[in-house]
């Protein structure tokens, strides 16, 4: 397997060329997984072609080949998830483990994963804040990273009114399954206001508010929680992913 059947692959007369070591590793991973029978090379070529075509659709065409291996890695992530080899939570955990390793490796030494690293969201639980109620009793509450409101009001999810069904169970199940509850809250709410855009959700993260419409499918739930998890892992406010950006809208001045 030398990639000669992959259009756009950076190569010279001897085979593929790599600008960075991680690109060679990503290439080798795909070759290895294919050799192990997890997917055929034809399947790989098709998945990569679809990823490259989607990038062109988003106006992110890889004009000079410098982005090729970013698309390669995106393809790899999707394919290993589709084949049940590693889902988004495992991938996020692995990335977080490497980010942790880089943060803890002294300059000049080889970067190695720390065996005791655990991302379990308990690893970085939200701080507690003590609040005194009006009756004088004080209680501890958790200060969280974010909150997701799923509209289940008079229109969102109401198929009897001609609106798309709402993937409500997926929102609930994934919230529990991903183990993010101590840092991120989920509320199934009444009408959030912009009914004509059904199905509407409101995402608050690190003080930032984002509204999305047309969140109709279980795959949309994956996109939302993948985005949330990325922000929980990075502890930064990432850009909205392209697949969601088209459904992002402004609600407040
Ligand atoms: S019912 Fe969802 S915005 Fe009104």
C-alpha cells in the first residue's frame, strides 16, 4: 500500500512524503487498520474523498496540500467511530491524555503519556460554591462549565403540528453516558421563544450563549455533545464546528 490510488496525496517518485512526523503516523495508522481488516483500502479511499469533497463544500479546499493530513485524520476519526473501534469519548480522552503529557513534560525530554492520567470528568470537577438562602441555611452548589436547554415546548418536536421530531432520548442518554454531568447540566425546557425555527436548543458554555435551530436527528445530538466535550477537554471556547455553524443563530442583542 503506497497510496498511489489516493488523489491529492502529497508524494514524490518514491512514495508519500510527509511534512511532519504526525502525518506519517496518521498515514501508517490507516494502512495498519486496513491491513488488519477493519476496513478495505477502497473504503478508506471513498471516506477520504468524501471528507475532501465536504471541505470543498465548506469553502475549505486544500489548495496547496498543506491541509491534506488534517482531512486524513478527520477521516480516520470518523471511520474508527463508524467501525466501533473508538468512539468520540475515547478519542477525546486520548487527546486530553496527550495534551496533559505535553503540559507535564520538561523541555527537551520525550513526551510520554502519564500512566495515572484519567480524564474522567471527576478529574477536573467543577468547584463548589456556598450560597446562603433567605432562611439563613447555607448550601453548596456546583459552579459548572455549561448548560444545555432543549426546547420541548409548544412547537419543537410537535410532529402533530408539522414540526420535525425531537431526538430527546438521545440528548438524555448521551448526557448520562458521556459522564459530563458534574460539569455540564441538561434541562428539557418549555418554549424558548423562536418557535418557527424548531427544533431549537440553547447552549451556554463558559459564559457564552449559542442558539441552534433544526436540531432534528440523533447525529445532531452527537455533534452538539462532541462540541461540548471538546470545550470541556480543552477548557477553551472553540469555534462552532462547520456542521453546526449553518444552524447557529443570534437571539440576543
Ligand atoms: S416551542 Fe421551541 S422555541 Fe417555542
